[in-house]
C-alpha cells in the first residue's frame, strides 16, 4: 500500500513539473546570457576600444555603475543608458574612476568583465561592473537588445557597511 502512494506521489510530481518546464522554456525565450570573461576585463583594464562597438554607461558620468560595449549592428533599449563616444582617454578615465569608487568603499568589491551573448549564443558585446551588479539581456526580433540598467543604488548600498 505504501509503495502505491509513493508511485502516485512521484507521478503527481512529474505531472506538475513537466508543464512548468515547458512554460519556463517559453518564458525565457529570446533571453541572452552574461558570463564572466577575462578578455573583456582585460580590454577594459588596458583601455582597449573595440571599433565595432558602441559604448554606453549607466549611473553617474563620473562613477558609472556599468560600462557596456555593444556590437554596432544592434540597437540598445531602454534609453536609460547613456551613449559615450569612447576613446582610450575616456575609457581610462571611466575605469579609473570606477576603481577609485570601489576602493573608497573599503570593501572587498572588485570590478569584473563579462561577455554579452544573444539568445543564439553569439557574442554581441562586453560589460564591466562590480560583480554584485545584476541585469538581464533580452533580444527583440529587429536586432534590438534590452539590457536592464543596474540598480540606482549600486554603490550606495555598500557605503553604510
């Protein structure tokens, strides 16, 4: 009798889980991924500009929460990102200011580079921020990318610790 209940329980779990797995797959359709990338970090930290990228910042012009480089064949949404004419001098200034901001917090935060991938696995850009910054990347059909900006209190939440 107990074996019968166990089998029934497992069947019910399968019947509940299978439809939700299908729903989850369609829910996350068109989402790209963001993965840690030492080459991206090195490019930012050695002030290298990719001529095939448009560059954007989020947050303060002095202490950006994040810098992204996005392949020029893509359009970025929303308009909360500020496009920057990137030069080696400008990227040096931004990255240095970000490092100074992180150091001023006296915490074990550090800046990291990430690669941005579309929903088909093609790299479409790079990202630079503290590891704790969160975002998502969603592709639209017309080569438009939606990248959520970091939280407005990205650095502030660490100031009072």
